[in-house]
């Protein structure tokens, strides 16, 4: 007995596609009524988003050092003293 496409739970691969907005509409239909897959898909999308942010903001080597050099608090030189 072959289940119709929209009754089959999404595979991890399909959920990944969905999170990227690439899931075919035929499979997207399943998410409309399957709370289980929707929950999994939302979690995957959140994870992907967090990963994307991590990648975007991942400091390259030496980044912290360069930033720290810029924001280094000037040491009091005595110039403000009367
Ligand atoms: Zn499902």
C-alpha cells in the first residue's frame, strides 16, 4: 500500500529543504495539517537561522584582537588635569 505523498511525514532532507524555502509545493501541503512535521520544521528553520547568524558573525582569526585595539580605553595621560 503506497501512501499518498501528503500523508507521508517529511524526511529530514525535506525538512531541510523546507527551511531553505526549497520544498516542492506538493510536500509543503503536508506541513499545513501535520503539526508534528511543522514542529520539526520550525525547529530546523530556527536552527538554520541561528547557524546562519553564527556563520555571519563568526569572528575571523584576529578579529577580537583588532576590535579590542580599536575600543581600547585610552589610558589617562594627565591631559585633563588642571
Ligand atoms: Zn508529518
